[in-house]
C-alpha cells in the first residue's frame, strides 16, 4: 500500500482519515464508511485524487493483467496496473498504448477517470475512445459490467472522465495499437512566435500521428510564444528489436524538496533557453526510443519536488478553434507580461473525435498547459484571470490538473454536469468535488 | 527444455512478485494456494505476461492429510522440479495469541508444522533428481525472541533451523536449500501496519530472492542491510533487551 497519498502538485496537502487497499478484483469490500475515493498513482496535480478526512481506496494491489491477446491487441487489466508495467509486457509483443499521457506512471483506472489525452488526440481521441469494457463496483454492493452499448452504457459514459466519483473500477479492457518496433521517428522544428506555431501546426498536424509543442514562456514581444514543435510517428522499418526499456537508461531522483527560492524567474529563463538551444541542434528528423519521446520527464523521479514544499499549480485549458488562436496568444502575453514564466509549457491542438465521457475534458480546440510555483494569492489571482479568458471563449479547465478553479468555471467547463450527477455513487466524493460543487467541507 | 518452478503460497504478495520475475517462455509455473478464485487471477496475470505454462493446484496447507496427494500430483505433472519456492504464512497479532491457545498453535502449525510436512515430501521426490533448488521464506523474526512477536518468531526460528539441517542433508544430493529472511515487507500481511524507512516493496525483495536462487546462496537477508540490523539485535544483552518495546 502507498505510505501516504499526496497529489502531484503537492497542493493542497489534504490527508484522508484512513486508507484501505482493495484486495482482489473479484472480491467485494464493505462500504460502511464514507466518503470514499479511489487512488491510483497520484499523478493528478491538484485535489481530484485527494479526499480530505475521507477514506482512500488504494488500487496498488490490483496489479494483475487479466488477459492479453497478442493477436487482437485486446488487453484486460485490473485498475491498478500502471502504463509503465503494461508497456513492459505489450511492447515486446508488438503493441503500444492507444493513448498515453506525458508520464507512464499512471494506472489504467486513473487514465479512465480523467479520460486522459496524448499527443495523438487529433488522430484517435482520448483514452476512453479505446475502452471496450470495465467493471464498476458501487457502494450499494452492485457490480456493473459497463460497455459502450450494454444496459449500463450511461454508467460507461459517466465513469469515463468521471473523476472517480461513480464508484470503484476493478478492471478495464481496451484496444492496443500495433507497432513494428519500439522506436519513433521524431522531427523537431523551431518556431519563433506563437503565430508561427499556428502556421506550422496547420501544415504538420494531419501528417503525423503525434504532435505537441513546447513553448518558451519567457520570450516577449515579437518572440512571444516561440518554441519547438515535436512531431512523431511509430517507426515503420525493422531496424531494431523491441525493447520496453531503453538500454542503459539512467534515472535521476530528487529525494527532497528544493528550497523555495531555487525556481525563480532567472532559473526558469535559463532552463528555457537551454532547452531551446539543445533542441535547436537536434532540428530535423531522428529515430528515438519511445520512452524519451513520450515520457521526457519520467527519468527524473519526483521532479515535482523542485517546486519546494509549497507545491505548484498546473493550468491546462482548452479553447475552441473559433477564437482559440487569439485567446492562447492573449494568455501567453499575460504570462510573459507578468513575468509569471512557466517552467514547462505545452501547446497542442485537439482533434474533433468526440469524447465518450460526459465529463471528458478533451474537445476540439487548442490546449495549453502551464505550470506555476505556488506563490500564494498572487498566483491564484493570476490563474483566475486566465480562467476568465478561457471562459469568455467557451473553453474549459482540466480537473486532473486543477486545485483552484471556481464553482462557476467548473460548471461552465462541463455542460453535461447535471446529467453526470445522476450517476455519482452516494458514498464517493473527493476534495475536488466538494470544492467545485461548494459542498460542506469535511 | 521447460523449467518447472513450483510455488507454494502462490497468492502471497512476495510469491507473486517472485513469479513475475521468474516467468519466461521456457518456464512452467506450478502454483499452489488454498483460494482458487485468487489463484485464477494470479495465473491469468502470469500467462498474460508471457509465461509458457501455468498449472494451478488447490491446497490448504493446514490440512496435512492432503499434502501427500497434492505433492504427488505436482511431481507427476512436472517430472523434474527445478525450483521449489515456499512462501506462505500467517501472522496473527501477538496479543491475540497470548490469550488464545488455538490461535497460538495455528500460528505454529501454518508457519512451521505444515512447512515441515511439505518439505519432507518434496525432498524425497527431489532427491532422486540430483539437482534443483528449494528456497523457503522464513523471517528475521526467527533470529531472536521479541516480546511483541515471539510466537510467530519461534515458528520461523524452527523453520530456519529445519532448513539449515535440510541443506546439509541435501548437499550431497546436489540440491541447494536457500533460507530467505526478509525484514519488513510492504505486503498484504503487513497492510495494517504503519510504514517507515525500513520497509521494502515486494518487487525489491523478489529481486534479491531470484538473484540468490540463481547464485545458489544458502542464507540471505532481504534487503541485505537486515543482516547488520539482526547482528546488532542478537548481541544486545538480555537485561537491556527486556526493556525494549518491540
Ligand atoms: C508528468 C505528467 C504528465 C501528464 N501528462 C498528461 C497528459 O499528457 N494528458 C493527460 O490527460 N494527463 C496528463 N497528466 C495527468 C495524469 O495523466 C492524470 O492525472 C491521471 O489520471 C493520473 O493517473 P493516476 O493513476 O495517478 O490517478 P490518480 O491521480 O491517483 O487519480 C486520478 C483519478 O482517478 C480516480 N481513480 C483512480 N483509480 C480508480 C479506480 N480504481 N476506480 C475509480 N476511480 C479511480 C481517482 O479517484 C481520481 O479521481 C500528466 C501528469 C503528470 C504528472
Ligand atoms: N511481509 C513481511 O514483512 C514479511 C517479513 C518476513 C517474512 N515474511 C514471510 O513472507 C511470506 C509471504 O508473506 P507475504 O508478506 O507475502 O504476505 P501475504 O501476501 O499475506 O501472504 C501470506 C500467504 O500465505 C497464505 N496462507 C496462509 N495460510 C495458508 C494456508 N493454511 N494454506 C494456504 N495458504 C496459506 C495466504 O493465502 P490466502 O491468500 O489464501 O490468505 C497468503 O497468500 C510468509 O512466510 C511471511 O511469514 C513476510
């Protein structure tokens, strides 16, 4: 079992009153307490995986792969199986995850509950689009088999992206993607302003499976929004054997929190410049193992500690295409003007595949993810300012990254909210949910 | 050639981690446990991860009279047993055992008597092979009697001594007997305990175990730093030890 249950941003620091471990996926537990919330790997940034004074159900013992058909690429695994573990099994057999977030240390149920997206959203939608079935354990004792078209299909739609609120998921079945080796052909292109990004994106997006841009938020005026455009495709030839792990991969770990002053504007500036320049030299095409392509940060364990004890915020929005370009530009302008430079800033265009979840975050438009060290009120006010911009363009804020959006912003982000509420398990709740629905604090 | 690995207590946290590291496309795992519903899950997992073959057997180790038949069944199916891994046990809270004879004896029965029975049976069969490994999970708790855990500890101490003798006996037959003494392992058995810096994951412990099996080691502490801790604990004089609360 996990020793403690933080979220990735280390803000807020909410403790549950107790924690239990779900023992076996085919056993039932007594829900004689409340409120419950499942916990996977705690890779959500804010408070959606926290349950202050409630009971956490740790899924770490549910780490079994229940079935893997290496001919059809259908895999069924228990909810606590991590993408990291799964990759080590499926890659050598010529399969890959249909969708993956920027870290492989997430559980399958965590990926389901936030209906996570990856660099291939424009091609294949989000994780939920590839789920064929899962089992939901309700506190009433009911066990629901949910598929996209059986009698529980509304629970299917409510649970995907349902923030863990509809009950406990015991296992998930989904379709994998064929690959012929473990490499990716990656191309890197620099762009000198956000306008150039939009142009590049029009040109590249549809010709590559994966695409994402990194933005240097410290750049100003004519360089505003300069950065690097990464696109990639699974390598086609057979030059190398499959391997789940890159050989001689070294990993670094941050064992303690950095002091609060380490990450000041200067270091962020220096980092961004360094990042830009290292990659500038790598412009053009290269063959790379999938791990550094998809999970550049996973080699530094606990990199989140670099933000110190006070933790940090991530702000991820999506803005519809209509006025997406203007709003994204405006956000970057404010970040740069206020000197709020973000350490890691990622910009991507979501495609138009509809998400299956009632509460799924991905929808067509531009999505921008920024992170900010927690400097108290100043940071909070600034983030609210960004929310206003996002809402004015009918955009949405991503709950998996959120620790502070307002009740109204949440409601405006999720038009099917009222429908969703019908499927919530009465014994389940989270710190996030109580905050954004303004319920009694525990 | 297919390698046969027999695991007694295949649903335990440590066994599962060991099985995951030992499986291969030339390995047949023979899994023994009392709860078939759990064992089904473990078997599906190991098959999905690429194990050549997995065979399941049901046995409650407390039921000694069933032992001979199940052991015979395994021996018949496997032919040659390359590795026998024994990893099951029971830990009731000590306070309950102090007032409940049945619980105290069950602890001894599961952790010691039943293992002796199974090992006598398997040794007889494996001696004929003139090769193989018998690896058994005992515990650091058997190294010294502590007031908080001496009933469990005494069963493990008995087991450790039994294994030492068995090792000397089977040495001439080409069979290696490995005694494994884990320290604090974060597993279902200890799910209710508060964890600190001395705790290790089942995966990490499994790594040490598999390495020791492959290297024909005799006795290991997992992680190795427990050897130091236990060396110190063993030399603390009784007049101090009785004042310690652990
Ligand atoms: C470095 C980094 C990069 C990231 N990149 C991306 C990205 O590119 N795209 C993206 O979409 N996200 C991204 N994320 C966010 C991350 O993918 C999600 O927060 C994901 O849900 C985390 O999974 P987890 O297993 O850690 O779940 P947790 O954070 O522990 O929990 C997340 C939610 O899942 C629920 N849950 C967990 N297990 C169960 C269960 N068994 N039954 C029911 N509900 C359950 C929880 O209750 C909670 O609501 C990133 C995160 C990090 C740290
Ligand atoms: N965890 C530690 O800190 C630690 C430290 C030192 C040594 N050990 C030893 O490690 C071994 C494995 O334990 P673990 O930590 O992995 O804990 P665990 O997961 O709780 O394993 C205990 C296993 O023993 C099985 N078992 C108990 N009595 C049985 C019986 N009569 N018949 C059949 N199976 C029986 C249980 O089966 P069910 O699943 O059916 O209940 C369970 O699978 C034990 O020998 C333990 O003493 C553990």
